[in-house]
């Protein structure tokens, strides 16, 4: 049986995982360097322990460097197959089908943004037939996927379907601009309108709040300065036309708590919308991604107290962070897709 490497190509990150426990996530701003994707993948593959074939899922086709989803899917497949044999790649499609790269290029809407489906399908092994919601929070987005009786129960297939159903919320732990979460921040006893600029992101709020650690070597921030508490304070202050040294610690803390609460409420509203669609309130919430702390706050806003299963505890932090990649790897193995490399080549 082939040893599969799962790969999830997003607009901001490339994630790899194997069933044996290898996992790796690398920041890659696809919208800036679409023609360097193949080289970035090739460099990552050099460090992966032995594997025979790639099970692929993607969301990067949405990047605005592409004129359409169709172009995005085709270009991503071209870049991958420039560094890895096409006959050893299978692409996961919404609905659970597996396609060759050439077939995927001919059916772009079937494979576009398919990683949420793979993740939930893999996670069903732990649901024991219970009904619930999978909540996956990444750097940019939150997925909310309903399931029951060991199957997905959503009828959504595209991003627009999922946005309308409250099953895709465009807010995440890192890249979401503050001005996309709230139109005001508390300042001097009033609600101050925020500047509609990419001056600060939710990552700055979480660094200041202590939910995520500082990293002075990381300059993938709104202003290109280090990902430290002091620099994060300066970025946040700029949202209301101030500098870090013109605001006191209490004022910064109030703004941080406010925007964190606003984001949790936004996700909580989507959770309530999905819960209201159920005939009776489900029993289980599966938390995935690398922001369990956001999901926990959102559950409080939704006034839902289910049994919680955290993939970070079930699989470990590194694999949970790359859960869709791990999901396609496991699905490929469990479905015996295919049995041996000769079958893959077909």
C-alpha cells in the first residue's frame, strides 16, 4: 500500500502531513509569488520522510493573483506537478471523490476549497454517530461544518454556499485585519471609529492578550516589524490614530478585550445560525486548527455547552494545525486509494 503525503495548499500557508505523524506548515503568500509555488513545494518535499504519493486539497485558488477559480486550480496543479510526478498525485474533490490532476483541472469547482470536506470526513471517526459541529479556526478563516450519524449533513459545496449558510466565516487567528472585525474601538470612554487600513491584525490582539507567544524573528505583520508585544501595541494604537506611547496600558487592554470579544461574537452568531438549523441541539463540538481559545469563547457567545473534542489533544498540536493535510492522507490510506503505485499511475 502506498505511503501518502497529505498536502493542503492555501493562499497564505502550505501544510503537509503524513499518517505516521509528520506535519509541517510553512507561510507562503501565494498571491504575491504564484510562480514560485512549485519551488516552495519542492523545497518542503526535500525534508519529508519517505512517501510514495501525494493526496492534495486546496483553497489557494481563491488568491487574487488568479483571474478565476478555474485558473487558480490549474495553475496550482501545474506548479505542483512541475516538481512531483502528476501520475503520483490524487486531488480530493468536495463529495469525497478523488481525481487525477488532469481531471481536477477539468472540474475546478469540484476541487476548489475542498479541504473543509476532507477534514470533517476524517474527523467522523471520533463522533460515534453523534450529531455536532466541527469548528476549524485557521489564520484567515473559520469553518463550521455540521455532521450527524457519521456523515456530513451540509448541502453546501462552494465558498459562496458556505458563506450564506454561516458555515464559512472570514475571520481567523492571524491575518484578519482589525477593521474587518469591528468598526469601533473603546477610547476615552467613547466608541472611536477605526481606520479602514491594514494597520493591525487579530494576531496583534492575541499577542498582546497572551493567547499566542511573541516571536521577534517573525516580521509577517501588518507593518513588517517584529511580532512582539511592543510592536503589536503600536500597530493597534494606529487603528485609532494614536501611538503606543500616547495610550496607557489600560486603554490598550480595553481595545484588545473589545476586539477579541467582537470576533468571538461574530463566530458565535454563525454557530447559532447552524444550531438553529438542527432539529435538536447537537451533542458534540470538534475543535480543529490552531485557535481553540477562540472557539471556546465563541461557544460561550452561542450559549452552547456541548461535549468538546479537541484535535490538538487527539492528534497533537502540530498535526492539528495541519489537519486538512492529515485528513486527505488518512482518507487516501483508509479508502485504499489506490492499492499500490501501479494503481496510482492509472
